[in-house]
C-alpha cells in the first residue's frame, strides 16, 4: 500500500480522505505524524496556498503529499473573505480567531445587504504532489454555490456552515446530514476529482 502525507492536522480531513482512498491501496497519514510544522500561507489564491502546503509536507517527509486550501467567496464583499476565510476576524480579535468570530464579522458586514444580493460560494482546491519538485502537480477545484443567511442555523460542520444557506433544501450547511453534505460540498467535489485522477494515474502506470 502506498503512503501519502496529508498537509493538515485536521483529523476530520484525514478520515474523509482515508475512507475515499482506501479502495485504491493508498494510506493517508497526517503531517503531524512527522512533526511537520505549519508553513506560512503567503499565496494570494487557493491554488498557491495549497501548493505551498503540499510542497512543504513533501519536502520534510520525503513522501507524496496532498494539501487543500479552501474558503468562502461572498459577492457583495467583492470576494471576501476568500483566502483569508480562516482568519477573517483577526483584525478585530487578534491572532486566536474562532469560527464564531469569523461568522459574526461576516453577518455584521452583510447586515444591510438584501436577501437577493447575498450570494456566495465555497471553494476547495486540492493539490497532489509526487515530491517537492513535482513540475506537474494534480490540481482539483470544487465549488459549492449558496447564499449567506441572516442568522446561524444548525450545529453540524464547522467554519461558516451555520450561515451558508441552501435555498433548494431550505437548510444551512450546518443542518445537512453528513452524507448529503459530503456529496454536495466543495471538498467532496474536489475529493471525487482527485480520486478519479489518482486512479487514472495508477492505471496508466500499471499499463
């Protein structure tokens, strides 16, 4: 079984990827198993940040690496919080930002925006690099369309899920059953693409 390091300490992401890739004889190992320190995300796009993280993990571990960078794009805010989604409220609360801090800032920023102008989407970019100098990394991009509600609803998920509204289901992302969320979400879409591309790569190598 081949081994790939996942450039995150998030156990939820590790479990999600592990279950998807298990049938392809691929073992996912978190970078924390190798004491890989976090790297500064200095990119201005999701793609740049994902590549930075994947290259960093591959360099230190000597293994192929997968990294993701994801965030929320709100049209009424000219695309913010974007790549700064995880630290959106840092200008208010400082370095130790919580999901609640970020969500509260977002709701405040949109308080005067009418319902029909609250469109938003989640992005997830997944990058797979065979080694730190891989000139042709696999890049997968998932997009999940929705809008921003006026109040938090639901207890599931994390981040902006309680205010990410799915009009066709009349539920927030934080109210969706896990299997439905995994099928619809930006990360679920990107993971499905990655599984397909890795499978194709394996088949090509075997052939």
